[in-house]
C-alpha cells in the first residue's frame, strides 16, 4: 500500500505515472543495451552493481505502476485501477487483473522449463487469464532452460507451457492436474503466502 | 553476472505486467461471437449464473481457458455451465461469503470430488476465516489421491489446531512429493500430517465430534478464527 502523504512517494508517483506503456521493441532495446554493457559491468565496483539491481527493481515497479498496482486511490488492491477495465462488468479484466499482479499479497514465482528444441515458450494459467500471448518466457543464456518470474496470489493455480506456439505441455517439475473439461495437460502450483 | 540476469528478468517481468491488460478487456460472450449458437448459449449460462449471484469472473476465466486450449465453442459452453453449477453449490455451502476467490476454491474442491457438506461444515466451524487456501490444499490433497473424507477431516483438524496457511501448503507439497516418489497417498498423508500435528497445540476444548452423512467426521463448535 502506498501513502500519498509521503512526499517522496508522491514524487515517485508523479514521475512514473505519466510514462507511456512499454513497447515490446523498447524492451528489446533495453535488453540489447544490457548485453552491450555486459563486459564493462563485470568490472564495475560493488556499489554500481547495487545500482543496477535498484534499476531492475525500478523496472518492476514501473511495470506494476503501468498496471495500476500502486494507485492509492483504489478502494482495494483489486480491479479498479486496471487500464481498460470495465468496472462492475463480467469481463475477464477483473479475474485476470487480480490474479496477474494487482494485489499487495502477491508472491513472486519463478517458472522454469527445459527444452533444447524450443524456439519460444510461454506460460499460460489461471493467473494470466490463460492468455498465451501475454507471458513469454526467456531463454537462460548458454542453456536450454526457459524462465519467467510472475507475481501470483497465494493459493492453488493451474498452468501449462505452450512451446513453439503450438505444443501444450505440463510442467515436468510440478504436480499434474487432470483437465476433464478440455483434456489438455496442465500443472498445479501451490503458492505460499510470505 | 547474477545481477545482470536478474536485471533482465526484472525488465521482462515489468514489460509482461505492463502489456498484459489490453488482452483482458473483452467480454466472455464476445469471445465466442464467431459461433452465434455457442455465444447465445453462453449468454444464457451467464445470465442464470448472475441471477443466482454466482461470481462471473471464474466463468470468464473458463471461457478464456477453453479458447486458449482451442476447444470447440460448444464444449467451452458446456464446461462453463458445469463450473457455474459448482460455483453455485460452493456459494451456497460457503455462505454467507461472497468472496470470489473463496467460492472459486470451493468449486475447485467440488471438481475433485469433495462434497458440498464438507464445505458447509468448514464454513460453520470457521465463519470468520478465509478458506481459500485451506480449500486449495484440500483440493490438492484429494487430487494427489488422498480420499476426500480423510483430507477433509485432516484440514479441519489442522485449522482447529491453528495451522497456518504456509504450513497447510507445505503439507500439501510434501504429500505430493511423497506420492510422486512412490509412497501411497494414505501413507504419505499419515506420515506428513503426523509430523505437522506433532508441532501444533492440542485442539480447543470445545472441539467435539460427530459424523456427517457420507462419513465426514466433524468437530464441535469453534469460536471464529481471525483471518490470516
């Protein structure tokens, strides 16, 4: 929860809220720059490394601000601040928003999938509205592992990986769930509150 | 190197979070517009659900799940209708709660074979406590192969004795791991629950006992437990 009476918080909010939404190409540019500066950063002093870590944290905050997480005017940490949400409707905004990143009770969960033949891997689940375009995993350099970290609500969640845009696979590292409705393989993650 | 990897992950994560919203803005019936018959049927399912005060968000999610899994439209409608019925039963059993997460967790428990009577019993005994995580754990235990009555009795006892949400989830994870390693579900649950129960205080004095129809044992009344 944020406190707008705090001048520092207010300044951070003022500086972050007007930012435009993040374009995929912009993300690629940021990542390319990270790669370009890799060699130089290895020789950075410890304090600069911490600065990099803080920058990364700021990037996460920026993502949440973009989704309205830190809007203190919201009546609760749920649906009201999602861009393009239709308040009080039966649209999917509410469910996916609440479960995909808008609550202060969220816990970061890392998904890992290992597949040397994969060109793309996405994670889909009840926490992101089963929208497979939304959460692409990134390949860990020098390995066949793919990963992504998502904020999830504590509790039980169902999910699967979509490999190369077509192949629906359960997480071999997690318990399976029997999907009697649609017959696709999927897995269960139990998220602990922290 | 480690900092760089985390920076990449954080930037990706921020981007995913920021760009996720637009996809979620469609109404569930419009998602099936390509099939007017299915869209009409879905509209009726949603209208009935709304009239019964069933939360609509899990139904929307079910439609999206079916679309993501490329299921035929009428199968999606069928699955959504079945979920609506489970949600209605869960809502009734867990009354007076109106929390979507809790009702959806109850519907998940019904999906794996838990009886509504057990949900009702848990609500009666823990009227002020959120049952979302306990019901999730119950569901996962049953999905692991533990009988619904055994899992229900255990979850109730653990709540009676003040087990925390992380302890419940850890139990579920350990049982799942044991079963995956080859233990039978009944042995795994006995082993792990014994370990956890030995660390918890004895149940409150007013925890009586009884048996509900269907072999579900019950305890006595218990003062409301604060929500975690």
